[in-house]
C-alpha cells in the first residue's frame, strides 16, 4: 500500500473542507475573543491594498485598514502596497513583495505580517512564469520564520478584462497556500476567497469602497482569530474559513 505524502494529506484536507458540514465546523473570523495579541501589524500588498487606508477610497474612517486592525488590538500598523506588485517580478524597477519584506526586516521591524499577495503572482504563473506558486510563497515565508503570518487567499471574477486573472489561476495559488501551512507552523491562511462575492468588486480584480471596507474588517477579524494570544508566535489554527 502506498503511504500518502504530505501534499496528498493536505489535498485531502482541502477536499474535506469544501464539504458544507465540515466547513461549518471550521474556525471563522471573530470566533475567538475578538482581540489579537499582535501589537504591530505589517501588511504587504499589491494594488488591491493600495488606498485601503485613504479617505478617497474608504470614506468612513472606521472602515480603513489601520482603524480595523486597531479595533482588534493592534497599536501600530504599517501598510506597504504597490500597484502591479508580485512576489517575484518587478514593475518599473519597484520593489516586489520579497524585496519589501526584506527591507522592513532590515530596518528591524518585527510583528505580525499580513501578506495580501498572490493575485498578480497567479496571473504571472498563468502566462508562463517558471517560478511556481509554492516557490513564490517560500520566498516570503523563509524570511519570516518565527514571526506570525496571516495570508489571505486570493480571488477575482470573470469581469476581469485580463483573462490571465482567471478563477483557475487563483485556485492554483490558493491550493499552494494550503500546502504551505504544512511547511510553515507560523502561517495561518484566511480563506478570503470564500467570502469575496462578485458584488464586492469594481472590475473583477479590485474592490469597491464597500468591498474594501469589508475586506479590511475581515482581515482584522481573521488576525484576531488566528493570533489571539498576548504574545503570538504560532497561530491558533492554520486555516480560517
């Protein structure tokens, strides 16, 4: 009899968690005490994170990213986001996500990391990149060993004009995130894609003001669910539905 390898076990877990009766039993954002032990939060993101703290994009102050992380207990919030950013490729010579992470670490910054990345990576893989999703995730996670990480899954809709940003590409990246939880005990994945309804998007990739507000709130709740302890190191669970 062939013994299942680690990836097979993770894939089986992924299939099981799609069953409604199992999914309903999984931890959901807000099911803890609603407070995080993360004093400092550093969010690394792409264009979907650009402006999530700005009045022009999120009119209500309490809906903005910093306010939402502060709502669950964070005191310091750093947002580092650039349009077109991926983990590997560089747009016009600007720092990719791996560069950005390294730069924050080089400045001595430590805390809880929210890696809101993967949309452009999935599209780049779809058009032929030789760096696969597992390798891309490793480029971030190997830098953050021993530090708490929350990584939301990625989502788009058929309205996206660039067909590289298709559902199958996003699922492939999300499957890699699920596999990564078996390699990195400090990684929690929040299944944002399960909640990213089409009406939250403005163009199939980016979000409306209401969509951005909901995304900010759900990210904060997921952080509190994953890392509720006073001094978080490893997440309370690795997959948050």
